[in-house]
């Protein structure tokens, strides 16, 4: 089977949950004899049209370069964005982009001849593109499913309209099935669909972790006491880190904090470390290759991921699979993963007092770290093994293809 994975956007730095998910999913599908191609918008004006990886290929479609201009805009300091936004974007940008992408994707589909389209968090662009292609009959022989990886977020369209990504998703939803990465995401999706009186089935399908890649490495030297690997955004609560380290420093003056990733809050965060006098405790590695992540986790004693908004939590599972105890939050996706004080510690979002308390308890108690780490590994092995996910996903694929063919035969 050839699966065309479709994404509105992939972070050019290679960050984020579903970038990692697509990387490991494609590897597992390839082992089962299936081919994956990933199609997304060009993140820059000089993006190569195709990039070949070991287990999949990425195709960049330029559209009208709206996506490329978005990344140029986000690379600017926040204080400079308001002055340039009207020059970088036009009110009809989205319509022009969708029109261009529709032609480009149609040509690619005719060339690749996939068996199925699996879209991922196509909230604004490719859901509209697919809607147009379906109305034109281009997708008559091609079933499509979408996985929603995130919770609803505010959105400002190029014309200035303020909405949410879920609203724009249900405005154009040409899918026969919607997969949600958590029960929380599924529940919110059903609510949005019901408001529009759309009867599209929503099914929870937890993502999975490759347990042979993410595994405990007893020989690894613990270089860091606490680690965070993720996007440097306030949604991930990274703004709490300077005060967290400041509060821990008197009792743990030699503590080392590992931080990787990129994001709009990076500069403020680094200034915050400096202002709190804890910059010497921080090892900031920037963006790291996906292959390095298991080693970095294993070289850390504690992994923190205190997101204010987390639809699921792949990074949480990666650390748990490595046997490293996790401190996260007790809401949304993480609440469906963690059993408090058994396989992880969960604190209220945005609560620096409780975050410090949880980290401190693990720093002071090696036995607790070991126990929670072992239980975390067992939880992932039992519920979140990528092989379990793949089997269920392939069942979804096969049923969709079968149902679609049957429907075409009846018509």
C-alpha cells in the first residue's frame, strides 16, 4: 500500500510531535512493506521539491508561498511583526494559495498514484484543497482519513479574520473518518462537528513509541539532572523554567538543566535565565537531530514537560519508554497517560510551586526515580507501543480502502 501523508505545515527545524511521529511511523510501515510519502507546503522560497529519507520521501508544494512567508514572519522578533504583517500578507492569500495547491496536488496524485490519503492536522489549507479536489471528482477512487494531533487554538487568517483552527477544519472536512490522538481531543472534535451538524465518525487512536529506539540505557552517564526537549513556547510553560531553577539552586547548586528546541519564546527565556542568575545551570543545545533524542533522555535523571495545553504527549512517552521519570501536567492528553505517583508526577498547569515541589521530590529520592522510571516503561510497553498503534492504523487503512471500493462498485 502507498500512503500519501498530507500536512499543512512541517516545522523546517524538524521539531514537534507529529514530525517525530511521521518519522517513526514511516519506518514501521516500511518494515511491513508499505510506502510512505509526505506532502506539505514549501517552508521557504528555496525549498527543494523533494527530499529523500531512508523510509519516506517529502514533497514540497509551493502554492503561492504563503507557508514560506509565514515562517519568515515567525522568524522576526515579536515586536517587529506588527509593522510588516500588512506588507507580507494579502487578504486573498489563502484563496490564492489553495487554488495553486489544488492544481499542484492533483498533478502529484496522478504521478504517485497512492492508495490512500492520510492527512495530519490539516486545519486551514489542505482540508480546503482536498475539498476542492473531491468536488472536482479527482478523489473519487481515493479514500482519505485525517488525524488531529492538537487541541483548538486561536487563529488569524491572512484577511484578518479571527477564528480557531478547529472552526476552519470543520468548515471544510472532506474525510470519511477522523482520528484523534486522545479522548480529550476526540471529545472536543465531536462538539465542534455537532455545532455544524456534521455526522463524521471520530475515533481515538493513541500514538505509539518505538520501544527498541526509546529504551533504558544503563551504561549512559547522567550528564543532566533535569531535561526539557520541545518547542520553546509559553504553551509548553517554558516561561516557568527560570524561576524553577532559581528556586532549586540553593539546595542543588550544581544542578544541570538540559534544554533543546526552538520557538518564539527562546530569546525571552534565555534572558530570563540570565536575569535569575541561573544561566550557568543551563545547557541549551538548540535544535538537535531526531536520532540524538534517546541518548539525551537517557543522559538525564528527570524529564519535565509541564505543558499548559497538550493534546497527547509523545515526548512524555519517549522519556517514559527510556525509564526516565516524568513531571508533566494533570490535564488533557497527559492525564490519559500518567497515573499519579505510579508512572509519573503530574502537577497543575502553570503552577511553578507544584512544579518545583515535584522536581525536588525526584531529585532527593533516587529510589522514587527508579520506581517511577520502571513503571513508566511498563505503561508505554503495555499501552503505547508503536506496533500496537500500527496494527490498529493498518486496520483503519484496510477498512477504508475496502469500504471505498465497495461504495464505488455500488454506484
